[in-house]
């Protein structure tokens, strides 16, 4: 779940984070979406994550649901769940273990709020590589060659100024595609979504912190 979590948030973050001095045309596209997200008081999103080998063979498909408000978020995939109440992050593995860490302790994790705040502006180079049809395509490459991926391509709807798809190419030429099935930037979210409640989990669940 942790690997899946990091990959997914990386894709989301690439769409929102950057203020670096790169391709001005790409920056304009990214900021058009980023400004909408930053102005939102509540966000819900549903994604489909598809994986492919270097030869194009499909290896799996998963669905991810995100709810977010300010510094707080809930991320769900199947039985697994991550909750951030703004101070602590609770990662439930879907079975019997919950890992607890403070937001400060999780500072190396690509969390939604850090990405929205533009904390990774020095990590990528980017450029607008295609404007065909109804979409703008932006190619992003990590400045640190130690990253486990080669590049991320982002696809934005021209008319709506929203992210519709992202494509990650890893060092082994495997591909992960994230499709945005539903995005609501005007969601009204209940407070309890972002409050950790042990009673919601199995009685024998273990909390590690």
C-alpha cells in the first residue's frame, strides 16, 4: 500500500506543485489547475490506476478514492486507508496493523497538502510537448537521477483546465497510468472523515508509532 500511495500522490503532486522557472507555457497550464485546487474548500476524486509492462502487457488495475480539505485528507484503496488529521498520519494496511506518524515525521512522503503548497518546485524540469485535440500534454523529468522513474506525462483538459490522466515511466520502462474518473472541487466533507477512530477498525488491530 505504501508504494501504491507514494506513486499515486506523486502523480497528483506533479499536477499541482510547481513554481520553478521552466517552460512558461507548461507553467500556465499547471497553474490554471493548481489555482482551482488551492481555492477549493473540499475535494473528492476517484481514480483508476492501471499498470503495464515494458512490452505493453496489462498487469493490474486498482481504484483509489481521495477526500481532502486543507491540511487534512483521507485516501482509500480497497480495505487499505490513510487518514491525516493535520497533525498525524494513520496508515491502515487493510488487515490488523495501523502505522501512526506525525506529519513532521512523514515530511519525506509526497502528501497532498505538501504538493498543493508547491514544495517540490526544485525537483522537476517540465515542458509542454503537445496541444493536440482537447488536451495539453506536459512532460516532467526528475532532476535527481536517483528517482525510480524516468518521467511523468500529464494530460489536461483544455476547456476545463483540469487533470484527466497521468502516465509514469519507470527505470525498467514499465508504465503506470492514472485516469481521473471523477473530480469534485466543490465537495462538502464531514469532519469525521479526517478523524482517526480506532473503533472503526478490527478489534485486534495493532497501532505502531
